[in-house]
């Protein structure tokens, strides 16, 4: 049934604040939780963080007290929402275990969005980064096994395969090659906009997470692997934020943030298997509906634009966490050697000899240490092979069937 | 089709240029614009893009009037903003009709239209600095935005009028002339009122009275 947040009744903003007891949520059980429930928690945390940081940026560009007050009020509730969502993560889930879950989010969220993305260029952009996050899952899974002696498939529960993607060592590209074209605000499909906002928030959260927790390990291999992959997440955020049309004004962006939060909470509410967490999605949806109304009111007041002029009559089809093994294998088989030149995707063998890619590769990989390669070498040395969880047969790329770290 | 709303759902199209991308079904290619107002026997693509920009400006004008009417505390100005806003909505419709008559697509958003919308949105962003000015400064800033927007609007219609005057008699020429005749009186009045009101208000604030009938003159 079509759901239109513009016609639904939300929770009045002055009724949205929660006390500390209400915010003190019971974490999930890391051994019992549905992996995709955990993925939803991570994804919504990222979406709330993005919403909060956008609101701060907006507030720094105005001294209009009415606008600042409205942003501050909404933002305070967003902060509480983020705390409630983030509080679902248990303290006994180690940083690396949680990292595995972050990469499961990156793989299965990106794959789902790509499969449902109507714009071919946006889809290609998603496919491109999908293979890189897929490889991060493999590298971190080997690190987890090495330093904690744990198998990553106990976290992913076989829903996401673990094997090499586009090797992380190959993912380091010049900053100029990370810029993408952007959608056009009038012609963009509302679903595409939600996809771009969602993946930008998710990748930004991953970037922030690695930026801050990479120094929590003593082992040099762990510290340096977090550093290396964190730099790729910077590339991914640069890529995805490029997709947003800068013609969208501050007020419109605020509306789209609130709209996307409605969309994502609605999506997750309708598929959540854990009734306790489903209730949180439902509560937050009720709050977001009101926050959307307030954002629309502000846009109408200060820009003269009606919500109905820029928003569709109902939410797009929900975003789901589900298995994407076949799809990922197809993309692996066809796009592993893809690179970028400026905004375009180009096969490796068609890159010009003087491409920025090669000089940048030499700069960052030329010092002898490549942590993402070393972690596999170390695993091979210690255990006689790499760690994988291939549930659908051998790797779809022949030369990746074996644990061959690259000769450089 | 509601020409006030340009979204994918409403049938929007665009010409991807530079950094812009769009789904194939939403793309306008140059060849499709080659027949736009072909009676003109000029650069049809440029003209189609220009008329799209004019439409964007009219839509932004409508949004500006809505905002101004909601913001002002001066009843007389509010009445004018509402009156002119309603007329501007009609101008959007007239331009959409003209675009169709010239063989174009009113839902087409050209690169020039995007730039027009961007510039116009900056006029309205003044509201972001409202916290550090007095009420009258904000009123004048809004009125000035209306004045600037209306001057451009007026110039757009003048351009269309000049274009028509250069054309041989044709359906395109008659369509443009008809559209211009429907709006030009109102456009004159929009500029005149904004300019005169701005001038009179500033003179009054300075403490200098204007002679009767002198408000509309600009030296």
C-alpha cells in the first residue's frame, strides 16, 4: 500500500524528546541477532549522523533565529534517535566484529541499491564501489581470523560471501578520478535521490568509523589496514557526494534529508524481524514524519516551494537487506578490472599510459608496505591459505580462485 | 501537466551537459530541439534553451512572490505580492503554452534554465542573514529581490517581442506576439511598482519626500 509521509500524522516535535531511561536501549545479542537487523542498525546510525552533520552545516550558514531554532530542535531529536540506534550495538561486539558488519552493510546495501537503481550511470557508480567494499570484507575477515581467531561468517551467517573483490591495492585512485557526474534535480527519480542520500550517508559513516577506531588496535597490521581502507572510504564519500545536484537549495536538502529518513525507517520497519527493534523503527518514523513536516513548512515559508512540488505522492519501493550473492558474482565477473578517468568508468587495459591512476598508485603503494596485501600474506603464512566463505562455488574470476596476493 | 511542477513524475527532461547525468528516458538531445520555432530560421537549440530559462525564471518569480507575501509585515506590499504572484503563475502557464506552440516541451529544463534557477535562488537566500538586520532592511531586501527579478523578467519578454518583430509572418511569430501581448502590461506594472515603491520607501527612510508623481522616474 502506498505510504505518503506528507499525509501521515507524526509525533508533535515537543513530544519527541526522551529521558535517559527511554534512551537506554537494550543492545542486541551479538550471537543471536539477525545479521540484517545489525545491518539496519548500522545503516540507520549512519543516516542519523549525516542528518545531524548536515543540520550543523546548515546552521552555520544562517543567523536567522527562527531557522536556527528549528534546526536545533530537530537536530536534538535526531541526536537522541542516533543514540537510541547506536545503543543497540553491544559492548561485547569487538571493533573488528563490528567492522565485518559495516562491510556487510556496504556490500548488501550497495548491491540492493544498484539492482534497483533506474539511472544507468548511478547504477554503474554503485556497482563500481560494490566490488571494493566486497574486497574490504575479505581483508578484514582475514584480519579478524588472524588477531582474534574468529571466523567472519559467524557474523555474516552465510548471507554474504567472503572472497576477494577488486583488490584494495588497486582501488587507490587519484582524487580527480573520484569525482562523478550528478543527477539533475528535476529529472531525477525520487528513488535515485534516496539511493544517493542513503549510500552517501552509509559510506560517510564507514569513513568516520574507520577514521576514529583505526587506532584502537595494538597490532601494526590492524592499524595500517584500517588506515588503508579508511582512505578508500574517503574516495567513496567523494564519489557518492558528487552524485548530488548542487542546485538543490539548503531548504530543499533539509527536506530531502527528512524525507529519506522517513523512507529508510519505513523500509526497515516493514522488514524488521526483531519486534523490539521494529518498534524503534516505528517510533522514529513517527518522529521523522513530523520533522519532515517542519522542514517542508520552512521551505514553504522561506522559498515559496510547496512540498508537493518536489516530493512524490508516495514513498518509493522499500530498500531491503537481502542476499545479493548472484548479483555480486555477476558484477565481479564483468567489472573487476574497471578503473576511472575523471567521471568515466574505463577498463584497466584502456587507461592511457599517462593516466593519473598510475602515478597515484606508485605514490601510495610504492613504499613496500601495502597492508591489504600483507594481511593476506600473513594469513597464508600462518594458516596455509586465506580465509574465505564461498557458498556458491569457486570465485567467478578464475585468477582469484587462489589466494594470490599481487606481485608488484 | 501542471507547468508549476517540473519533476520526473510530471515528465521533466533535461540535456545532460558537463557534470549532469540523467536517465535516457529523461534526456533531451539537441536533435529534438532542432525544430523548435523553426519559422525563426535561426539557432533553434539556443532558442529552446533560452525559453526554458525564461520559464525557470517565471517559476522562481512565483516562489519569490509566495515567500515575499508570507514574510512582509506591510499589508499594502503583501497585497501586491499576492496579486503579482497570481499573475506570475499565469505567466508560467502562458510560457508553457507558447513553448508547446513553438514545438517544444514545457517540461524541458535546459542547462541555461538550471543556471537561471541557481542565480534566482541566491536572491532568496538573503533570508538566511535575517538575524542580523532590522525588519525594514529585510523588507527592502525582499523588495529589491523582487525588483531585480522583475527587471530580468521584463527583459526576457522584451527579448521575445524583439525576436517576433524580426520574424516573417508565421504561426511562431503570431504565437510569440500573442503571448507577449497577454503579459507585457502586467510585466511593466511589476517593474514599475517595485522600482517606485523601493524608491519612495528609501526616500522616506532618508527623510526626503518625493514630489507627487515623481516616484516612477529614475535618473
